[in-house]
C-alpha cells in the first residue's frame, strides 16, 4: 500500500467530527518524573497464584508485540 493509499484508508475510518493526527499528544498534569532504571521494579502481587517482581532489564526483556489500532479521543483527535 502506498503512503497516499494508507492516508486515505486512515482518513476513511475517522468518526464524524474527528481530525487525524500523526503524533500522539502527550497528556499529563505537571512534570514527568525521572525514574532510575537501577531502582525501578514491576511487582505483581495480591491475590495471584505466583507473585512476581521484575527489575527494569527483566521487564524490558519480556516479549513484545506491535498492535496497530485506531484511537479516538473525546478531544476530537484520532
């Protein structure tokens, strides 16, 4: 599919009143905190069969998957 065809395809899926954006806007309140990878962890606990705690490197080593999907926001960007 050419770039022009891809743009037309995306534009054809826009709900009424939405406008297409090619960059995902950063929406947050305040500043983004800095996190040190050396002290970061991801913990799954509580009512789980096997609690889990991963450091940053182990978390990043997990399998990933690319998902392509339409996102439509109430602020009218898609």
